C-alpha cells in the first residue's frame, strides 16, 4: 500500500468514475485501474463494484474510505512536520534517566541548554536501567544518567560527574524518627523498609548500603517499589520507611565518543 494507490482510491471513490479520476490526478485511466487492482489484491478484498455502466463502492470500500483519508492526512502531517524540522534546523538531544527524581534535578540543566542552544530540543526517555543501557549501547539515546558503578563495564563512552549525593531515608511526617538528622539500621528495627526494584538500581557487590539493605530485608518485613515515585508515595502514606542506595553514588552523564 502506498500513497499513490490511496490517492487513486479516494479520487475514484469521490467521482465514481475512473476516467474523471485519472484526469483529476493527471494519470492515464489504465494507470489508475492498475493502482486500484493492486490495492485490492494487497487488501484481499474488492473495493469497487464496476461494469461498463456503473462504478460503486462495495461495503468494504465504504469502510476503507475513512481509513484511507486518515492515512493520507497523517502522511501529509508527517511530511509537513519534517519540512518544518528541516527549515528550523532543530536537533534532538535524547536523554535517558531511571527515576522521576532525576527528572526534577534536570530542570536547571535543560534551562541552560535552552538558553544557550535554542535549536537543541531534549527528548526524555524514562526507562529502567537495563532498558536504558540497551538503548544507549544501540545509540538510540545520546546520553544517560547513571551511577559510576552501573556503567563501569561500558565501553566507547565518556563519563562526566555531575553530582554527589548522600544516602537518606524518607519517613512519614508523623514518624518518631522525622526529627533525627541521622538514622541507622539499628534504629529501624521492626520498621517496614521500602526499597527500589533491582531493575531501577541493580544490586552491586561491595556496596555497603545495598548489602545492609539486603541483610535487613531478609529478616524484616519490607516492600519493593517499581519506581522512586511509588516508594515516596508509600512512605508518605505511612506504609514504611523508604531507603535506597541511588543517592550516595556519584551521578554521571554518559555520552558516546564522537566517531
């Protein structure tokens, strides 16, 4: 199915006359007939009932008419969008990140990019770490935000440190620990710990906080959240204390080497 076939179908459907449709399209009648037959063969259905005296849409042709108009309209919009993109000289910067927390911290960075490079438009990919890593390695995103430990086995890329953060626990407003400046696993005895799923923060041997979290969750009640937003929501709703090890690790922008 191509645009020429669809244009021929729509024009014949509007005029119910192959000759007049051919004149409208500046094509020969046999060419229009060929396109309609090819379209019918591809769709495995007859679109027109036709003889020497009359041309009419079949029931299938009537159903297909609106779909064909919509396809052509979308193709026109896509072409205009591409033309606009070419005229404005816009370049897309594809950025991957794992959590909504990272998105919140990108506001100042993106504002700076917008002011200095107005023709660069960011496209954000919010995915789990393993999906992002695959997208990055296949060069479907230009840079991603991750921890140093997560990307230490990746090759042909540049690592740029952008922030160091400390580990933290998120407790409900009503919790007795809310006024403490520091908490330890000893003070969390019998508390429900809310942690992030490994697809968001993969387990890393040698990471002290992760090992403590793993040991704690083996002997105490805990919940696993699919995202930082879910963990924060559960903690604020008094289901437990949210803690994860993404915070203490250095955050890096990772981008491909220029070829």
